[in-house]
């Protein structure tokens, strides 16, 4: 190693030709001696690739993992290839003629790969050695001069000139040494009988065999040879020919006969019986691959014969007779292995991007790969195939190296992962193939807007609902992934007044689940309907969003007790009237007028006479509240008649109010009904209140009539266009909850209220009500001449075609 000089420590650049353009990378070859110290210079890769010092760092030069990677290291700053650990050529390559190590150099910006070949040169660091230090030979004294006796060759782990170069025999005498050169380059010593042996003169000969290699200085090894001269057989076996040549297909099955040898012996009896065996120096590898029949001389296949492991095998065979002493002969069988296509191609990925963004442009590099085939010639030529329906293609880089790039648009929502089967096929006959599966995952891009399950939601909720009640759950989906599909819900405000302008005062929404909660109890008497918009936004950057509309319909509950409007009562709810004793039966004494702020059945009132001084004297109408005499007054009737009346609505549970009426029986009192006018005149506030109510009712009636006419026109037009119902999304009509009108029998202070009653069921979720639902006014408080108003037209969004209500019953 020291004799190699300083020059042996430097790598010799044999070939360096960087190829530019056309996607071809350079191939570089270096050679270094074995046993170099770590850090020793191998080659300047950056310079040989044509990279200046300023570009070396930005290109991020690195060695890809492989079998030879651990022996070398690339200096990132300088681009120099150095030795990482000591290299023992004998351990790494054995007896191979050339010891070649291959490296894959990867450069970034742009992404390219280059192949570097490093040849490890042998140094003379091993001395020849014999497997046995003592060899014993038995040679008959009848052996003729010139007879040859193969000796065990010495083994030298070095290669080429540093391996065994020659042999020497000492001391001189009856034997000389002949060295036979094999085709594989090995040298085998043979002991040659120079003079006839005479057992009586010398029974044993001791010789020293020295093996020398070709190194400078030369190394050597010795073995002792003991030759015993035996007096025996004088005719050795003879082979038909000294060398046999045969051909054998690789992978021949076990038991296949390679050749049948034939040796003859002119002696008779046991001296002519021949046994075949491998020569003593036959390598163990040959003994594992071939068998030799002792009696027949048939050479058969014993193990797996692989062309890729060896193309020629030389088998030394010994034919030995059974004489005493025995005599033998030797021949060589040269077995040439014929290659068959028995190795399928293999695909190796040198660089792989496991994740590709779905918006990657065409031509984006996904992976770098190489192919190999252990066979030779056309059996080792490989072609790659991909499925036709994928947005990828393979482009050649240089020999057996390829780039995997995108060839079409990618959409993760359609295909999130590609499991591509790459088929590598050689050109043998028949061809062999191997399938490799490559998994490519697409990274998500925020390219999809959230979508609500419904364009609008309808909610029916009873008034006086509890705070925190879930009104509806809105739900949207986003086909994107992870943060891009993480949705957040919010409520939007609208211009104007009321709940739509500031819905956050009435409702709140869970930004994660989409649950819409009531922040306060709703009052049907204040709000019967409102709507608001909900926006769903994803977590992408930039975020995408969509909206939906929630319609909230508030239904009535019986939460208002009837209120006595006439006659006017004090704090003790007691009123009194004076009537003459001459009042006739069925005469109208007064009329109790009560109003319930609820609607429908909850405002359907009934008047009951619960207690009376004389129950047979007065009666009250169930629906109208009129108090009349039921018989003629008599002298014995008490002068003061006390009536206790209760006004009850029809809600569940019902609510009620009471009033006490004192009727004073006098001789000269005015008529009962006139007394009503007198009592009304006594109150200065009654005419003024009536005037205000009349003005308000007129305004409300005009506005309602105009709205109804406009609604009717829209319904007719909608039917002409094939509309489902009379309401459209943009039209919203709200009817005052308590429209008022006067009856035909009202006096100056007598009035009553009416309102539509709509039964909306008990639904508080977002499920639409039954399509067969119809609105109907159950009853009015008192007889009246004004028409019943229809329900709010907003309900047509839920129940199309139900604008017309049933006419009210007049009591």
C-alpha cells in the first residue's frame, strides 16, 4: 500500500463528459485504490458537471441512498466526492475482475440526477496462502517420467498482478514444477515426475511448494508436499480426451445430465475398476452446483445454475482405479452456461414526492426512477408501461433512468389518491414482467364553496318558548379536506328594522354545529314572522362561503286573559245600572264586551253568569255577553240585584276574568238601554277613545285592503305562470294581530276586536308541516259586519294554495 506512492491516494478521473440539453445527465467515472483513509479525495463532481463554485450550494448536491452510499460522502459546499470509510476490495467484490461502485448524484433547482462510477483498484495487501500446509501424495514407482500430479493451488485475495503469479519447488531432484494457466486467469501448479522413481533407493520425498504474487514487493506462502513411493499398478486410467466442452441452459432442473465421462484402464480386475470423483482442488461452489456419479461418471445438475452468477464452470475430474497402489487420471469438463430469460425487470425509485398538490401544472416531476434486469442482451432490455386513464406519464432521462411527471389536470375531490401500477417488461422470449405499485396522494386546495343541504329553512316555534331552545340546525358540506372543509356558521344582518335587521338580538348560532338557538322568548302579539340569513365559511385561505335563508313563524299560545272593555269598571271590577221595575222580559240591561289579545281559539270568548241574587231574573248570552231579563220584575224582587260574571277564553288551559254587575231596581228609572248611553256620557274619555279607535281602524282597514288587492293580483299572475302558490319569496305581507271593527248594533262606546286564528301545529323544528293544513277562523268574540282577514301570506311558503280562509261564524 505504501509502495503505491502519493499518486495512488488521489482519484484518477478516467472519463468526465457532462451532457447538456435534452434532459440527459452526465456519467462520470473515477478510480481509486482500496484502503484509502476516510476523507481522501475521489473526484470533483461539481467541476466535472460544469458547475461553478457559486452554483454548487444552491444545487444542493447529495448522494441518493444505495448500496455504495456508505463508502463515500459529497461535500455540499465544494461539490467534491471523498471517501467516507475504508474500502476493502476483497471483501466488497471478491474475485471479480473489476470492482465497480455506482453512485446516484442528485441536484436540485432544477431536479436532475447523475450516475457516478467509481472503480476500486487492488493493492497488494494479502499474501498467497494454501488451504492445507501439508499435502501427501502416493506415486507408484512404475510411474513414467513426465507424469503429472495436480497440486492444491494457493489462494490470494488480491486481484490481477497482485494475485498468485508463480510457484517454486524445492529442493530439486526427481520432480519439477509446471504451472497451468486456466481460462479464468488462475494458475494451478502440477508436480511433474522428472526421473523414474526407485522405492528401494528412496521411499519418501519431501518437497516445499512456494507461491509468489506479482506485487512489489512480492508476498509468498508455502506448503509442504510429502510424496510416498508405492509399488503398485502400472497402468493408469485414461480419459477419451483431456478436456470436455459442453453447454448447459441456466436454471436447468436438478438431476439434468451434463455429460457422461468415460475413462478406461487396461488392467484387469480391481486394478481396472475405475471410480470417478472431483479432484481435491475442486471448489466448493462447483460441488454445490454439480454432482458426479462414482461408478458411471455422469455429471448432473445439483443446484441452481444461474447465468448471472457465472457463465463458465471448469470441473476437474479424477478417475482412479482400485489397484494397489491405485492409479488415477485427470480431465477437465468446461461447462458453458447459456442465458435464458429468467429474471424479471425491477423498478427502483431514486426520488419520490409522496404528495402532489391538486393544482400542480402539467409537467411537474413526481418521481425519478430506474429499471434493471439481471439478464443480458435482449433479455435485459426493459420497457415501461402505465395505465392509459391516469394524468401521468414517464419520460426517459438517460439509459434505464426515467422521470415521472404529470400529464393532465388533477382534482382531489374526484380522485384523492392514485395507486398506479407500473409494468416493466423485458424483450426476452417469452417476455417477463414485473408490476410495481406507486401511491400518489393529492394535497387539497381550497377550490370548493360550502353547500347548504337546503336553500332555505322554515321553522315553526310557539311563542313564550324557553331561552336556549334549538330552533333549527342548518348544515352545509364542503368536499375539500381538513382546514379547507372546516366550516363556521354565522348570522348576517339585513337592512331595515325588526329581527331581520339585528337577528343577533333574537337568536344565536353555534358556529361549529350550526344549531340556531333562541336568545329570548318570542311574543306572537309582537312578532309573527321574521327571517335571517346564515353564512357558512370554510377555513381555507382565502375562505369561501355560501348563504341560506331561515324563515321563522311564531305561533300563538294562550298567554293573555280576556280584558273587560265595556262597561268601564273600577279597581273592584264592579259596575251598577238602574232599571225600572216595569222592565219587560228579554229587555237588554247591558252588554259585557271583552277582548283577548290572543288569536284563534285562544281568543274565542264565552260569558258565564256564575252567581246572582235571583238566578231566575237575569241571563247572559254565551257569546255576545248581553245581559237580559228573563221574566217580568215583581214587587217582591230585591231592590239590588248582584250579578257575578266570568269571561273565559277557549285556550288550553283556558284563562278568564270576572266582573260584578249591580242592577238597582227603581220605580222611575229610565229604560235600561238608554241607561247605557247615560253611563257612556258620564265618562268624558269614552268618546275620545272611540274616535281614536275609529281612525286607527279605518287606516288599518285601508292598508289591509290594498295589500289584499295587490296580493290577489300577484296570485293571479303567479297561477298564469304555473306558480305553485300565491306567495313568492320576495313578497311578505304581515296582518296586524288584532284588526278591529264595529258591529252593526254598537252604540257610541260599543266596539269589539277580531283577529285571524291560525293553528300551526306543534312543530318547532325545520320539518315542513302537513300539506293538507288549512287556516280557519274558529270564531269571533261578538257579532260583526266586517270580513275576516286572511292569514299572513308568509305561510304560503309552507302551505301553498291556502290563502283563502273559511268565513267566520257570526253569532
